[in-house]
């Protein structure tokens, strides 16, 4: 397998965590989002979305992180990202897709770039935008977790799809100085995840294209 991604891309971060949790070996291929390498003709010929991550696996180039995560769970079902029971799967999907669709969709890099140019917003205005959409979804997710009475993880004694989506989003939240003091359930789950090797190895700071690791 080869994973085409960017060290700070939250969707790439999701895939790195999932691959690590499943113990799948992969080659990490950096694609620079800032310089729009993902829009080069050679890349879009393989992935018309021009998005990251892209996973080259089983003779096929696969895009779209949430579809990729569910494909991984079907192709490599141990350990599971989604629980077996239909209601448990719904609970996990409700919260994971809430973050993926309501936060990431409006706060990804192409949106932020568009706000700056051509729309002409200042960085302070863009940061305010980012925090607004975080609050709009993270507070309800926090409330749902309180209702569910979760422990270290949303379901059972191991992380799954929800945690795979949550941890990268909280990494980005801190980058934009979002106040997480009202999110004790989210940060408790995050701390439990970050103590695991699969999450540590996937962290942006530990990627070959992180500025800290480029000579």
C-alpha cells in the first residue's frame, strides 16, 4: 500500500491512524497541499478529486477519507473500526460523520484559501470562521458523549472510527486556538488515544514531510 498525503492534512492523519491500528504496512508519499501538488495533472489523472489522502491498494487508487476508512474496515476487519451491533455502529457514525461533514467540510484548506483570496478576508477573520464551525459541532458532540456516559473511548475498550476522526480535528482545533475547556469528554478520549503507538506514529510531527524532519 502507498498512502499519498500531507503531514498536516486531517484527512491524511485519519488514514495514517487507521492503517496503524490495523497493523497494515504502507509507504507514506508526501503531496504538498500548500503548493497545490495535489492539483497537478499527473495526480488528478489518478484522482480526479485532486484531494488527499489517496490510497494505492489492491491495484486501485482510492480517494475520499471516510469511504476509505469504511473500505479498510471491510477489507481488513481486524481490529474493527466499527462495532458489530447496528445501534452501536449508528452511534459511532453519528459522531464521526458529524465532525467529518459539519466541521471539516467548511474548514478544509481550499475553503480557507478561498476566504482569503479571492474573498479578501483577513487571517483573524478566517480564524474566527474556523472556531465558529468547531464550536457549532464540537459542543453537541460533547453533549452526546455526556449522554452516553463513555469511558476512555466511545465504544468498548479500544478506539474506532470516531476516535480516528476526532483526534486530527482536535489537533487542528489547537492550531486555531480553539478553547477546549468545555469539552472534557472529547479531551479525555483524545488523551487516551494519544497514549497509543498507532496514534503517536500518525501524528503530524512524526511525518517525513513535517518541517521538523526536513533537513
